């Protein structure tokens, strides 16, 4: 059994235990998610869930965080809760999952 299958079975078997842990530790989890390590962990997890494939996610995250301008149109990238035309996006091929570029939201939508 591979690691992915093991984790899937574990989650199914311990669903109530996991839910109870989340409820009991809500404040600690929220606090952790506000740290740099927590933000990095959540973002990389989101990329993996979306099916993005890369040989080194730590390296990819550093490139993502340190890229200040869109690699196609050179507009300055922004971050925030609201998505705007200049919001930083990780562009990838939807059929293979391969990472392509760090783009603004506008260029990313056009590229699909």
C-alpha cells in the first residue's frame, strides 16, 4: 500500500477522531495558519490538491513568494483576500499538472 492510500484509509477510519481534534484545537490551528510556516504548508497543500506537479515544492514556493512581476506582462503582482487583475497566480498545465510560470490573474485567465 502506498502512502497516499494509507492516509486515505486512515482518514476514513478515524474521521470522528480527526474532527474532534480539530474542534478541540481550533485556536492553535488558527494561530499556526497565521505563521509563515503555516501559510507555506497550506499553500503547498493546495497546489498538490490542485494536481500541480513539481520536483521541489520548497523551491517553487520560494520562487512564488519572491516573484514581484508577472512573467508575461511585467505588471507588479499583489496579494490579498480579494482576487484582482494583478493577483499573483501559479500557472500550470491543467492536463499534465506541470508548473509553467508565476503570472498575474489577468494573464493566467487568458492563458487557459
